[in-house]
């Protein structure tokens, strides 16, 4: 049990530890070998900048080996002069943010003679040696600790685990370093073995108990290593990729999420005998790929209504003119059964209107509802009622609803309907057509009319900013309204903001929107169980962000992700189906097949 707890703590402590990390914890290893020595590390305000130094003919050269020494690469020209110039510019600050800086000089030649030369050269830079935010730390070939007191007090040393120090000597130690290969054969992939993890933890504790910082060299330069070292509370992380590690550390707050609100997943109860549904509910998680779904499953401690749906397939999302679809082409494929160009809203590649599923079903006395937790004129919901050659034409898109037969429209976007640039007030036209119109979501419960439009931007903010149960309330209102009639119905409800979180590369945003969408899925599954003539389909128009999961805990509900893009990707998206005819949605198929399968099941006429 102790071993399990120890390993778990290594993982679970990441966020708390990572929050404390900054570029100050970065050690620019062999900095002189980078594309931009000194300046690259300095621009990222790196905590430690390391230079290997040889003393040759009374000159200090920076190089990895003696064979690589070049006459122009001196300690003075590459590090001391540039640093001195920065100090003058910043009026004494080591960095603009006033963070501290360690210049580590790793001696590769004779310890005593080289350090004496370093000391003499540093004395010609009083602005460096007198700066309280700068420390010069000697590593590599160091004089014996017994000789440290003979060097000026502006010289500090890189300690070693196997050296014992007096109190005076320990005062000159800035950090204690060790070769990680001497402790473990771990190669930076996977996790440390339990014995190695405990060994390293004991070493770190010993160093920290001496009030010193710890560093390991010979570590791998990858994300998994960075996370492991952070979990272990290592003070300085060595890297040759300063900019990449800085970005990783700076992005921790947006790529890590610890969930605190958990919901019970709905477990389906029916086995459906009917092969053809009467009603159809299509739920679209905009930007929802398999990783987004699994991040929700992890954050909800291994529970997700969506994962309890027994029938699954995959939808290929390619647009007519692009390997990677946008929401307009993706939603148009599901709404009309036709592929089209990106940015096109239910028109074909030539701009000719395509009949939507809502328009077709209205001819057969279907009631239809379109719901979105975003702006109702955005691409996904728009594809179910509008026909425009450009998704940004929000006012013409809104105007198209006047000629659409859908009974219910719920979302954001009241400005596009009542505060338009062309001066039209579409609410008046809708009222004349028999709709109830409201720009207050709070009015939803009091509306008695079976035809209504409810649009309020303030109601469709993110879950993080207080949207609340907008989606579940909207779906309940639509199903309750339609259940009062004998007509069949079609409902499309969109979890719009999973996509927003992906575009922002924000894991918390993605996860919380995913969990909110899953509550909607659970509610819809329960409705199907109580109304077994209803088919539920849950899918996405595309994946957003190229999200991968690099750490997490199902036991504690935390997720650490990494994004490869701030845009859409081309990977197929899952399709889940529950209810009569759900078996039709197994397999891998084009996104247009979702429309085709629905129409086949309800019977084309």
C-alpha cells in the first residue's frame, strides 16, 4: 500500500508543484551550444545559464571539449559582457521581472588555476559580482571544499551528494547536483520504478533538509521527464530546449485541471425491440474528439453517461474542399447529407441551397427544435436552418430562420435578431408567424406556446463563467413541449463550447464543457428509456485542439493535457447511438451518413 500511495502522490502533486515552477527553475544546460548563446536563455529569464570553460594561455574559452575551442568564444565576450550590458540597461536588475540569475561556470581544465583566472576576470565586472540577484556558481572541476574559503565570497559552488561539508563550506553551496544515471536506468519514458522513485525522493529530502536546492544532470529532454522532475520537487530542470520548457511551464495552468464537481453517469435500461424510431435527438459536441471525451471520463472519476451508450461508430469529417473541416461544412453534412466547402452553410459547392433535415421533416408533420449553448447563428446550429455561402453572415443567417419551419430555437444571438445593422427586428416577424419571442432565458419555463424563440447571450457564457444548466433545461423544455402533441419530432442540441476550450488550448474549459455536455447526454438517454420510440445520436462535427492526455488520475479526477494546434484536426470523431435503429450507427463512415441513416430509419417519403 505504501508503494501505491507514493507513486500516486508523485502524480497527484503535479499541479500543486507545477504552479510553483517558473523559468527560474530552468537550467540552460550547455547554453553555449544553443543557437543563440546567452540571449536565448536570457530572453526566457532562465534561472541558471551554464557555460563550460577551459583555461588556455591565460584566456577563458567556452567549449564542450578542448578540440572545440574557438578563439572568438570567450567567457568574457559570450557571457560576462552581454550580462553586464543587460545590467546597465535594467539599472541593476538581473532580469526585467527582477528574477534571480545564476551563471554556472563548469570548469573543464585545472580547477585551481582556472578558478583563479575566473575570479580575476569577474573582478573587472563589479556590476555582476556586487549584484544581489546574480550568483556565480562553480561546477565541474572544483577546488577542494577546504580551499573554498580562499576565494572571494562572490564565488559559490555546485555541491555533490558524496561530499561532506562544514557549516562554512555548506554556506558556499548554492545547489547540490548529481548524475541521474548513477541513481536509475530510467530513460525518461514511462514512470520510475518504485525503488528508484523512493531512492530519488530520499536524496531530494536530504538536500532540502540542508536548505539547499537540488539538480540532476544527464536527464532526458522531454515532457515526461519535466513532469516527473516537477513531481519529485527537483529545483532545477536541465534542458537544451529552453523556449520549449518555458512554454510548458507557463502553460501548466491552462493544460491541467483538477475537477471538484462530479456527476453520476446515467446507465441505460432498455433493449429496444422496435427497429424504426419515431423521434430523433441529435446531440453535437462541437470540437469533441475521443480525447475530450476521455478527459471528461477521467475528471469525473471514471464515469461518463456517453461511455454507457452500447453502440458506437466513427464519422469521417473531411469537407469537400479541405482535409480538415470547419463547423459549417461538418454540420452541413449532418444536416443535409451532402459534403460542402468550408464556411458554407447548407449550400453545395456552387452555393446552391441544400434542403435541411428540418425542412424535409416538417413536410411530414415533424416538430423540430434547434438548441445551442453558443450563438444560434454560429455555423453548427445555422446549418440546420439557414442557407448561406459564408458562415460569418450572421444577420442573413438569422433572417433565414423566418423561412425555416422549425418550431423551437434556443441559444445566444439576440443581437442578430433584434439589434441588427439593417434595422430589422426579426422578433416582430416571428411573432406575426405565431412564435413567442424572448431575449430572456429565464422566461423559458413560463412559455406556453408550442412555437418559440428564446435567445440571450448572457445565458450562453461558459460553464466556468456561470452558464449553469442551460442545455438540460432547454432540452427538457423542447421534449416536454413536443410530448404534448402526437407529432414525431427532431431535436438538434449543440454543446458549442467544448470547441471554444480547444481553440483556447485550455483543458479546464474543455473538461467542464465536456462534463456539462455529458449531463445533457444522460438526460437524453433517460428520455429514450421512458420514450423508447426515440433514437438518440451523439457525435461531433470535428475535433478541436489536437488534444492529447499526458497525465491524469481517474481516482482523483485530474487531467493534464497537451494541445498540438489551436484549430481543428482531421481525426474521425466518435458516434454514439441509443434507441431503436442504433445498430445502424456502428462502423466507420462519412459524416453525411449520419443524415442518411436517420432518414433511412424514419423512412423516406
